């Protein structure tokens, strides 16, 4: 696809719509326009610095994380991807390890864009390949 056409929002929207209308079509797309990925990607592979950071179905990746807000406290056993404290309030993107207590935390689902940006800003975060990523490897190997 010509990079000039992809850079124009109207052309990009029309082309994406036409490609999405095709049943059972697989499209490999590389993009830095994260806001558009949420509406078109069923499966995502985030590569940064030559390393796979995230892989799996987009819904699985989002569901594996939570955006939590509350009074600062220990977040174990969850994996903290990114956090910030403002006054007496902590906001963190975590990778869930079990349930998050809704009485202790305001728990929201992150956007795909927010999830990807947090992982790009946090190179120390461990990679995540969801079970759907492992299933994709098995299909590719067959």
C-alpha cells in the first residue's frame, strides 16, 4: 500500500472499510497510528526495540490488564506496567494476577491505545503472550 494514501485520513478510512468488508481476509498491518488499531485489529503483536512485548487477540490483551485508581498501597501480586501518584491517589496500569478488589480500587478497562502506550513507555515490563498467541503459533507451525 502506498504510504502517501495511508497518510491521508479519508483514504485510510475508505481503504480500511473496504478491507474489513472482505470475509475471512487476513491483513498484516504495521502502524504507528494507535487510535485506529482498536477498531480494526483482532490480533496484535507489539514489537519494540526488536523484542516482542505483547502478542495475542486484542480483547485478550486488554482483559489481562486493568486501570486502577485508589489510595497508594501495595499492588502485589499484580504486575505494575506503569503508575503515577498524585497527592493521595495512585493510578496504575496493572497486569492482573487474580482478582482486583473493587472495594479498594476503582477498576476500569484500559483502552487498547492506552495499553500500548504504557507498554512502550515501560520497557522493563515483562512481555505478555496470551493463550491466543500460543494458538496462533501452533496454527502457523502446521
